[in-house]
C-alpha cells in the first residue's frame, strides 16, 4: 500500500516544526481557557500560574491537571469555553445519569474531529472509491458520528448502519460491496463468525480494511479478525472528552497509533505522583487539546496506561506513536463498548435495598462481553420461592440496565455467601484477562 495521507502537510511535519506549532497553539489555548472557564481559572489561580507564565510546551508541566471528576463536577456547562449559541453539537460518555460527561462542539470542533477520523480512514487506504460501513453506535456515543463524518470528508460512500442487527449488516455489506468496516473489535469478530455461519468465505466479501477501537483488544484478536474477514485490521483510539475516535490511529505498519499531535499534545505521567515521565516510559496518558474551542481540556488525565515512541515510521508520518492502552489507572471497565464503574452498580444495589455485598464477574464468550453480578439476598428474602427470587433478579437487572445501558445477569445468592475480604474487597473478577486482554 502507498503512503496515504489526508493532510500530508501536518501528518509529515518535521518534529521541530510540530513542537513550534504546539507551543504557539498552547499559549493561545491557555489564555482562551483562563479567560472563559472559571473552573480552570480557579485551578490555575490556586496553583499560582497565570497565562503569561506559559510561553511554550516546555511550560506545560506548570499547569494543573484535569480529571474526570472535575468534568462531572462542572456538569453541564462549567467547562464550556464559548457561548452556547456557538455550539452545534453535544456528545456524551457512555454510562449513567449523574456520572455522564457532556462534551460540546463548535462547527470548527466538529470539522477538526472529522478530519482526524478522515486521516485514520485515509491511512488504511480509504479514498472516494470506497464504501465505508460504520457500525459503531450512533447518538451520544462518539464512535458512529466520528467515523461517519470522517468517511464523508474522505468522500467514501458511507453506510451509517449503527451497531446491531447483524443480519442487515451482512446484507448491506454484501449487496453494497462495503470495502471498509468500522466497529468495535468484538463486533467485527462477531460479524466474521456470522458470515462463516451463513456459509460465506473471507474472499466472498469486498472488504479490504477495518478500523476497530473503543475497547481493549489483543494481537490474537487482530489476527482472528483479519483471517475471518480477509482484511487488514487497524486500531483507532480516542475518548469523548477530547472529541472522540481519531485522537490516534494506526497506519499500514500496524505497530501502534499515531497521535494527531497538531491537535492533541500528549504527555505520560506517573499515575501515583503526577510526575512527567520521559518518552518510552510506561505511564498514564495525558492530553491537552490544542484547537478545541467549546470544550478545550488542558492536561486531561485519561487514566489509560500506555507507552509513547518517536521511532521513525515507514509510513512517513512524524506524529508520536502510542501503544494500545495497557490497562487503566482507575477501576473503569469497558463492557460491550460501554464504560462501567463498579460504583454505579453499587449505587443501584443500595438504592434497591440491598447491602453492598456483591461481586461483578466479567468475561468474553464468543467474542461478546458478559456481565454477571452476584448479589447477596437480604436475610428476609431468603425464604422466598424460586419464582419470587427470579422476579427480584429480573427487577434488579432492569434497574442496572437503566443505569448502565447494558444488560447484566443478576444472581441472588445466599446471605453471607460472598467471601468477605480482610483488605480491599475484591469486587470485580475480570476473566477477560485470561485471553490476554489488557482490561
Ligand atoms: O470509546 C471513542 C472511540 C470510539 C474510540 C470509536 C475508538 C473508536 P469513550 O466511550 O469516551 O470514547 O471511551 C474512551 O475507551 O479512555 C480507553 O480506555 C478506551 N478506548 C478507546 N479506544 C481504545 C482502543 C470512545 N483502541 C475510553 N483500545 C478510553 C483500547 C480504547 N481502549
């Protein structure tokens, strides 16, 4: 494959020039945020830093971090840096009422985000001759809208499928000759299996590449997907807070994801101390969005653990590369593409009159994540008939589904049957680790 760039000027810019560009943008962005976002101005004042102290990226370390809790505290408008009338869109993190982060976009923000996705599509060989099937979820989740916009910018014929309804996905894929598939890696694996079950061979479809992300996946999974669909499978990374997918993307080398450094300034820090670590160290990824107008985040702690590398890439891009996330520095799990915190499940249990004695068991079966929650019955429930217990399990599963957006299997177990811990309670057993997935 040739070296395919969407914006070659930026994608192959010498590093010295990228640094210069980042410095100029950072100085402006810090002033924009200080002038318009009281929440962050207070954090800077508390630290004794003024916009004039930031003369370039070498001063970045002087600025305070932002965390997910800050964004929740500032919900909904506390981080907004423009007039609401200048905003054209919101997107939101998966999750729950109360825990949601709402991100705002001006038209320029949407354009920049879609260009990042267009870079990712072009990097896997996408052109205006391609048919791009987008089966990430549409709506508040950024996956569908982001790749949809990127596909338009490239000029692909875009199939805005959203997720689910695999029968229809396969029908459109085959009838309309889709050449690029965008979805979560677990859904790609499932589509591969479903094609096989229907008697299709990998060479029967016209797909050439897939752009898969939003959840952890392994090299083994990549090989399986590539085999079952007869394609090259590429990784894509991003998070709602910094726009969505396309913050980083893989090129033909498939050895890590190039971070769109002209828009996102990356740092690696020690998650315990906050100390900035040298390139090549494993630590928490922190982003500063250099161009975002409505929802610009400075030194935002992603909680994703990874390593950055500046080794020369055969694709000609000069942007720094990040490894796949190797885990998280908080307790967030990604289950069927949805971000889940154990505390959300605990809140439902407590609200429903249960004691906080529970265990969450996550696994991946046939490439689909499973979520089982064992909850101790209250002593007064113990005498209930099996039918009563089943009804209670169903009702609790319904409340948890309302909170998380995904359905768990709830199992009410005998009082005192969940092992009590003498130290930190082990609330989560994530069996996906046995598959080598970095959860
Ligand atoms: O998952 C955005 C996205 C959509 C990325 C489609 C790629 C493709 P959130 O729902 O806010 O946004 O979740 C962000 O998902 O902090 C990571 O922990 C995880 N994540 C995203 N991409 C990857 C990936 C979208 N390629 C959180 N590999 C991030 C592993 C990923 N984890």
